[in-house]
C-alpha cells in the first residue's frame, strides 16, 4: 500500500485519482480512455447492481440482453438521437485480420462490412427495432425490460469512473399503451434512483427535470438526480427519459388498442452507470481515503490482531473466531487480517484508505480484560468495548454510520447551496464558492447558453418539490415560474 | 403462444430452433450472427450465473472488469494465440461518424485510429498486459480473478446460443507462483464446471484432456467437459486451460520468488458461456418443448385455475393463496396464471413448452374435495393430492425431477456410448448411430486429422477416470495407452 494520498485542498483532482488508484478501485488500461475495474472496486459495483436489480424486479422489470453492435443506419432513424449519439463512437468496419509476411498482423481489406457497425453508446435503436417484432396488440404491453451492459462513447477527456470511453451500466427500456403509463414509469424509475442514492449510497440528491438543452437526444423530457460533490461541482447521477412516441415512430412500432385502432407505442428509458462509483467516492471520502456507506461496503468490519509472538496470535484467534461467528449470524461482512508481513499501523492505514466502516483491534491486554478496541472510519472515534455482545454494538453502529455520513452530506449540501437574485451575485458565487446556486431563469435556451458560456455553470435541473416561488430571470429580468439549480458540473 | 413444435425425429435442427424461439429464450437480431436473449432465457442464464459465481467465490476468486477493446498488436505477442483468435474478429478502425449533406451518416475518415482495436474474443492478452503492473513479488500471487463479459468471434455459420458472433461468458484468469499451483487451479475449475453441469444442469459430462489439435490457442494443456446431446453429437460445455508461462513470457510478467530469484508467472484460464443454454435445452427437452431441471427453472411451479364464472375464480384464489404462502416459505418459485384471455388447455401447452417442472390445476370439484391436480413436466404423470401438505409433496418432487432427468440423461449416454476396436466398425457406428465412440488412437495429430477428414468425428477428449486399458490404434495399429472419446461435435 502506498503511503498517504493528496489532500483535497491541495489538489482535488489528484486526491480523487489517488483514492481510486490506491484503494484498488480502478486504473487506466492500455486502451485509451478505457479502465480496468479492480476487484475491490468491482465488489462495490456488484453491491450496487444487486440492490438496484432487486428494486427493478420488485417493480415488475425483467432482464434481457440485446446486441453490442448497432447497424449504422439505425442511428439515422431518430433525428435528434443521431446528433447526440452517433458522433463520437467506436465503428467496426472489418471482420478479419491477416498475417503479413513480416509476422505482423493487419486488417484484411477483403473482409470489409457492407454496413458499418457501431458499438452501442445506448440501445434505444437496436431495442426498438426488436420491439417492433414483439408488439402487435395492447395485450403485448407493457414491456418492462432492463439490460446490464457495457457501452462505449468515444470521450476525448476521460476520468476514472466519471467519464470513460467504455463503461458499465444498466439501461431500462419500456413500452406502454398510453402516455400516462409511460410518464408514470419514467417518474417511478427516477424515484427508485433517488431512493437508491439516498438510502444506499447515503448521498442526497435533487430530483428534477432537465432543460431542453440538457435533455437526452431523442427524449421528450429527461429527469435527473443531481448530487453535490465536495469540490462544489454537481454530478448527474442518474437519468430517466420520457421518450414519447419518438422511437416508436422511428421504428414504426404500432399496436392495436382496446378499441381496435392502431397507435404508436409510448416509451421510457432510464439508466445509471459506473459513474455512480465516482459519485460515491467523492460524496463521502476524506484525506485519509475512501469512506463507504456500510450498506455498500464489501467489508464492513476488519479485525486486526496486535501481537508479537505466534502464541499470542493463536490465543487472539480463538477469541476472534467467536466474534466472527456472531457477525456471520447477523449477516455482517468481515475480514480478519492476520498477515504477518505487515505491521498493525500499516494495516490501519490500509483499511482507512479502503473505507472499511469499522475496525476492531485486539491485543494481549484485551485478551486478559475481555475487551476489544473499535474505531469508526467516518469519525475516527475509538472506544474499548466488552467482547461479549460486540456484534450488537457493531450492528447498531453500522446503521449509525450509514445515517451519519448521509447527514454529513446533507449538511455539506446545505452549506453549499446558495440563493441568488442578481447576475452579479450569481457570477461571484459561482466563481468563489461554487455549490448549487438557486436562481430565477426565463426558461429560454438562449439565456441558459449565455450563462453557461460566461460562467461555465449549467442548469442541473428544474427541481421537484421546491416551492414554486415566482420571480425574475437574473439575466433578462423576464418572468420565471420557479428557481432552477445552476452549478458547474462533471 | 404458437402451436406445436417440430418433432426431434423429423428435423432435430428445427426442433431446437422451435424451442428456443417459441419458449421465448432467444431470437436472431438485426445484426448478423448476434442474438437477443429474451427475458425468460435470460432468467435461466441468470440462475446459472448466480450459481457459478457463488462456486467461484467460495474457491477464493474475485470478479473484476477489463476493457472490451484489445490493441491489435497485443495479439501478435503470443504466436499460437494470434493464429487461433485474431482472425475472425470485429475490428474497430474509426471513432467518429459524420452527417453527409443528403442526411445520411458516414464514417469520418479523418477519425481513423492509429492502431486498430479488436473486440475481445477472449481476454488473455489485455489481462496479462495488466497483470504485468500488478505482479512483482511472490507476495502478489496468486491472483484469482474472474470476469463476466461479452465477447465477439466472427462466426460464419451461427446458431442461437450454440455459436453466435457475440456471446456472454465468464472467463477466469489466474496467476501463480508455481506450475503445480496453476495446474491444480486448472483442474479445480474443471471440477467445478463438471459439478455445476451434473448437479445443477442435471447433465452428465465427461472430463478429460484435449488433444494438441483441439486445445486452446496459447495453452499448454486444455481440459474440457463434454456432454452428449440427443442427436448423438457431443457438445463441449466448458474448458479450463493450463497456460504454463506462455502469456507471462509474451507480456514479460516476472516475479521475485521466495529465494529472491526472478521467474515467469504461471497461469490458468477457464470459461463457460451462454452455449450452456444450448446444452441445457438439448440435453433434456422433448417434443412438447423445454424440460428444465428444477434447480435452474425460473418458475418451478405454475398454478392454473379452471373456472367458468368469476365467482369460481375468487373461491379458487383464496385456496391458492394459502398454497402460495407455503411455497414461498419453502423458497419455491411459482406463478399463478389467472389470465382470462387464454383457456386452460392453452396454458398447459404454454408451460410445457417453457419447461416448468410442476403444474398444478385446480377447479370447482377440487375446491369441494380439498384436492388439487399435479402434473410433472418430465414424465407427464398426473395425480390428485390433498391441498393440505401439497408444499411438502412439491418440494420432494422437485428433487425427484432433478434426479430423474439426470438419470434419464445418464441412461441416454450409456445407450449411445460405443466401444469399437476397428476402423470399419468405427465408421459404421459414427455414420449410423453417432454418440460417444470409445476407441484406441496412436496419439498423433496425423491420425486424428485423418479420422476427422474421413468421418467428421473428432477426439472430444482423453477422458479422466476411465481405466487405462492399453490397446492398438484403430487406424495405424500402433500402441495406445487408453481409449479416447470420438464424436461428431457442435
């Protein structure tokens, strides 16, 4: 384990990268823009997947799998979609390599595809071309399908988890007999994302509608959850799109409704990705490393023996084994680190770096006294407890830690949310403090673009559940129905 | 639901395709050679994944994720590997499309990659290029990593699940400090595959070593499990490779051993894929459709109400709900199909087609008598039971069905395994009966190729655990240490 990581205040960017690399979450690969997700990082992602998958299935969704490749012509079918997605993408043009005489291998020019294939940047087109075969009548609806998959978007500037050329995600694609049903689905999934972010990731988010400029290419309306990171930047953490009949029209997917009339099918799509890993890291971590919410921690408790002689370790192990049995009964995940190649202090730092919520340490004196030392990752508090019943204390503490880091993030967001009423004030806040800035906007793309050009702040969303307090646009002075959230964003 | 499927004896190929399509397992997509795995098929695959993943983790493996893309030059580094894999593959040459004036989109020729990227057909090269960074000392070993991923091999003739351009699989890639450890790992994983095939898929397999001709491109030794399908053809269902130091040498991955000396790392790799779905379908199904082993059935019990009037359905539902609670308590998955759009006979046929192991039917008279009718998918036996305690009968029956279809497959394999001692006899059996043919072979590639050219039968493997009965090669009469398994294969 490498020693120490960059401090947030010294270089936030390096701090983030240090955690990702040194906690063993991910690293850059030999392929430009593509990452390797390392076992510890992948274990966290697996926990996220498992939880989300359960939520999807509980709301009636099924998983399926569609091709990685999309014929180029499919993209042209939905006009907005092609502009948004078909540009920076990986294009497969050939299907064979051959040996040259000098031993190198080259593309076999005789094996050129008639139509190029695009590696999916998102799967609306390939899925709606399939739904056309599946849907004839209202009896075939709704279709509620989700796919866990890899997608590729050829990004120029990449950053581990936050923006990579290839990333892992889930994409839900649903088909409905009515506009209302499709809209309800869109909002239901936004709520599921928000619940997951808050209850599992301990990350507060604001739900709302995206502006025309920022919506998904091909959607009628896009809704998002937006989280605030520790550097005051916003991170869009999940989106749910109401697609209207756009893709049904593009792929000619009609159904016979109950009155026998042919109608285009209504649609939604929604996704979250390994970007959530970036959000999780940045929402809670500190200058000693990762801080994980207990519900997503692959290891919830680490136990470190403090000993000099082998016999001491044997005695410690006997005591620890009894504790481990109790932890197992409670479904608490743990690791007993008895490696003799590393000193306890080194191990302490390692598990702090990896964000393990609770650390137990047990030595000779503890054995004599029937005690054990417990340290919390979130507050660094240390306290000595009786060994008997420690599993109950741990269980309660895990819940407390989950709650505590959520409240800490709420507090941070509160301190970094600003209400401004003039453009000067706006510019000052955005430049000096960042954070979420709640301001009035006249609803036009023009004003939105002007603000973005001049301040680099974009409208994150038009938030739900905020009082519809009327006012005047900070730039044009025109009527505004409610404040929207501005921020610089990842 | 479509009516009826082709009979095995009429057209085995169509029978298989009918089951895949009509049971809702998979279908061909708009992209040549790529399939869509439909929800019901994917639910079976998820059950397989879940079980295998547990077995991998219990033996100390962790999941991770490596890039989809492999730089072309990586393939040239292992001489045999490039011949085996770099030929028929999807090649990414560009990273941008652009709009033409006529509205169509074309590849942007200015966005050509300096080095082409290959969509992974298997990940040894990208993973060993990464392991180079991870391994310095014996303390970094072993590395026991598995990846669940999609891979692409540009197949000319494809068949749903059995051979598709893109397929889903897991690939384990392990790194070890000694030859023995790597070999032990290779065999351990072969045993895990065999256990999974027999205990979960109810599919008997023969473990053994592949010949030089048939081994993995880049391996020192390949081991396989081979299953016999109902048309008498063999299906290779999983492979585990001892890679020796081949990839360590190709990517220059050395470690300092305990005595301080630099050594190349030893390796294994192993994989099973969605091909197992094809094996599962062909191993057990009959002329009425899919037959699923209860342990992998997404729905283990279907309950169909027989009623005319709405009030009857209400009474039936009350009784059924009590049964469902008991089934849930026992962890048995079920579906109560109360659709009024389909008649009971139609539903019976539908769930037979889908291979649901147990069907319950309950009507007016059953309500009066406190009874319920139970039908087994594997034997079509029908019997009426008391409603009280039916959950216990179901639980026992599910185990019995699992065992029964396994024994049936064992019996089939026995009846279709032939011991032959002359080449004439061999040719006769291969042409007229197919099946597994146990024959002596002199151990040379020459003889193996000759037999394959003349009969289309290949050596499936050199089986383990078969008595090492010496003999003479059926073709050359030369010494043979043991019989090997020949068969025509998928």
